[in-house]
């Protein structure tokens, strides 16, 4: 039995999905099946009940979970202490954030971090911010810059670093949109909206529509926020996007914020699994964030 085998077992217990675990642990489906079989042979009992749609834990698996967690935790603690050589922290950090966050919040954070911990390698991936929490929960990354969701799993830790307002924007020079909005009774149904496909910003937009009693005509649902500003600038419709995205957009001069009822802002922060807070590398970034974004 080895640590990698136990980590794979714990991930599968949490995901209940061979597909998700094989992807997160960088194993082929057949290799993952062999790993599970190997562990079951060592334990002497089946650990999972499998069919085409679900994975259920056996009694033996449930009894193994606290043992595996303890072993993996002890191993992580040992690795963390062995990474500190001559008072220099070493290691690697897998971090995820949106494209906008990579140049709005990340530079300040990483600048302070690299000054104090120059020997830690940062592996950065960017994408749709709505995916951040999923990537943490599936262990694809160690830590992410993410919006605080409405309901945060009790298995996750979150450190707030900023509050992000949202704005409703329209293209400059498109008189149809502005003239309709300025009417005493705006026909919102006639205006095409460009919205985030999912995530906290979309939830905020949906709540705004509900509060304003608007049934929107949705022109496009976009994965990621940056394209919303571009589509509005091209005159495709009215958009709802975070201010930080609008302010950093290369086409920000081609859109205008509408002076109407505001949308509730959301909180931005660092997110990781609570179980990883014992890792010295993640602890270091967490502490830097606390000091950087006071």
C-alpha cells in the first residue's frame, strides 16, 4: 500500500465517479480500476459497488476512510517539514484563476509571494471562473482565485481578498438601446441580454432580474466574462459583467455603464480544500494573501 494509492482511494470516495477521479489523478480508466483492485486485494474486501451510473462505498471502504486520511495527513506534514531546507520553502503550487484575475489580482499576490518564497514553482491555469470551485473539489488544482459561492462546502476554506461590483453595460453609439432604457416604461423584453453562462455573476444577474420583475430576452450565454464586454462593444446587446473585467477590457472605451438599479456585488478570494491548509506551501500563499489584501 502506498500514499498515491490511498490518495486515489480518498478522491474516489469523495467524487463517486471513476471518470472524475481518473482525470484528477492523471490515470487512465483501466489504470484506476487496477489501482482499486490492488487496494481491494490488500484489504481483502471489496471497497466499491459499481454500475454504469454510480459508485457506492462498501462498509470496508467507510472503515478505511479515517485510516487513509490519517496516513495521508501525516505524510503531508512530513513532506512539508522536509521541504524547508536552510529555512527556504520549496515545492510546487497548482493555481487556477480567470484570465482577468491573472492580471488584476494575481500579479500583486505573486509578487509578494515570490519575494518571500522564491523557490516555489507556480503552475498557473486560467479559464472560466465558474469552474474554479469544481477544479478545487476535483483536486485538479491546489488553490484558486474564485468568487465566493452562495453555499460553500464545509470541506472548503475561503479567504476573501476583494469585493467585486457588477455593472450593466451597453455599446456606445447604439441609440436604440439607450433610448429604450430611458423611456418612462422600458420594454426590457425587447432588449437582448448577454450573460455569463453560469457561476456567481450569473446568479447575481438572475436575482437582479427577479427583483426588477424582468423576463429577459437572452441573446447569448458566455463561458467566461471577458467575451461579454467584447460582444457588447460590437453592438450585440446589453451585458452584465464584473467591473474588474470591464475596467481591464481592451474595448472598455466602446461600452458604457447604465445608470439603473445596481446589482449586488460578490466577494472574490482564495479557495482550497481545508485538508490542504496543513500544506506549508499553501499556508505560505494564504498568509501572503492575508497581508497583501488587507
